[in-house]
C-alpha cells in the first residue's frame, strides 16, 4: 500500500523526487513517480494510488496552482482530511485551499536540517499512525486535527470544512468583517464608514470594496454557497507578519451562532511568514501582544502599531488551551 501520495506538476518533478527521497529514507512508502505501466490508463493508476494513500502531499508552485490534475488530486486529499500542503515556490494556494496551513520548503536543501521539513514530517507521522485517519470532511494541514461541535480545526486551526465554509463566510459578513481581506502595504485598517464616503488614506467605494466582496463571493461560490448583502467594517492586515486579524465583540460572536469566538480572532495566516513560522493558526484568539491585554478593538489597534523589529511575545487561546509564543519579525516597524 502507498502510504504517501505526492501531487505535483510535471515541471516540478525534481522537487517531488527530492521530497520523496527524504520521506522514503524514514521508511515510508511514497507514490510519486508518474510513469504508467504498459496497458494501464493514467487516470486508473492515479485513482488507485490516491485511494490507497493515508496522506496526500501537494506541492504548490506557480505551475501546479494552474494544473487541473493537481487541483483534483488535492481536492480528493482535502475531502478525505489527509491533505498536507507544501509550498516549493512563493505563491498563493488556489482559493479553495487557502485556509490550510502548509509547510514552506522554498529554501529547503536536501540533507540539511530544516524546521519546516520537520513540521511536515511530524504531520505525516500523525496521519500515518495506526488509528489516526481523519474522518472524511475534516482537514489536515500542518498540525493535529481535532473536531469541534460547530466546526473543525485545520491543522490546529479552529476553522472550516468544505461542508460549512459557506456558513463561515456568511457569518463573517454578517458580523461585518470583510475588511480583513484588504491587501496593501503597512498595517492597514478598513474604517467602518458608508462605502460612498472616502476617508483619509482610504480609497473611495468601488476601488477596494467591490474587490473584497468579489473575493468573498468567490470563496463561498467555490463550495456552492450564496452570500447576502454585505457591510463594511474594521479589520487589520499586517503584511510583515503575514497576518489578518479582526476583533469580534460578544454580540458579533453571538450573531454567528457561536461559529466564531469573541476577541481578537486570527482570520488568515500567510504561509512562510513570521506568524506561520511561529505556529499561529487561523481561528486562534490573541489575548495579549507584548504584555498588552487585548480586550477591545482599540487595544488591538494600538498593540499592532507598536510592534517593532525582533521578537514579540504573544499569548493566545486555542480551544480550551492558553499558549505563549515569541514571534520574530525583523521587518516590523513601530508606527
């Protein structure tokens, strides 16, 4: 039986071979070579290998994100809850996979010690352990998976399965939080103002708002959902950290029927950036930054603007656990 299935674009064969060798050295049976035996059809061999696998590793690159075969294989791995993303180039994963935390092997050199490779090996070990198979519909990513009454965890991210992603997106919008999707330089805030009235350092409606709404609609539509009318609200994007975060009041949390916790909720983590490397996951609730307790949106804003270069201590809640971590951000500047 093939324990590990590696999905990749043919142009990335050298990277796939390198990773397969590294995993094979640990005694695992890895299916990666797409040479099809005579008399066998390509899709038949692929389907059989996928069906046998206990872990599906997808190598995301500029080529593979556009490959229909790779997307289909990754979708099957995600459906079964055994997909582990690996980034071999600095690219965004396809939209349907962006909530999965992945390992960044863009700078990995075969034979060298690498923290990201060790994270990958640790996750594969968990998936291949006897009795550890994820139920269909949960997600894997990097980190252990545990169920929740309302939603599943991605890695140890308290987030979504394909089945309820539409509900999640609607809950975000219902709580007035589409601002976290805005991209741009610096530490950006999306003000809660009527969309037709531009504010200082903020583009008028039609430049950013329509794009945000389109991306939310695309996210929901990729899973067959629909979206009601939206409202603009505040969110924070810190590109240097690879973080999008928003503060939810208890009332906003209640409006999502408990699907989203109250507090400073991590909305998105960008693979390979300081927050991802420190182990912060989507759905974590940040409790303090550099010793400053985050009890309101204003607390969160002030703390973000005071993050400077070097290591900053964060405390956060994940499920019922409270954790501490030091996040190293050399590019961060106090504003």
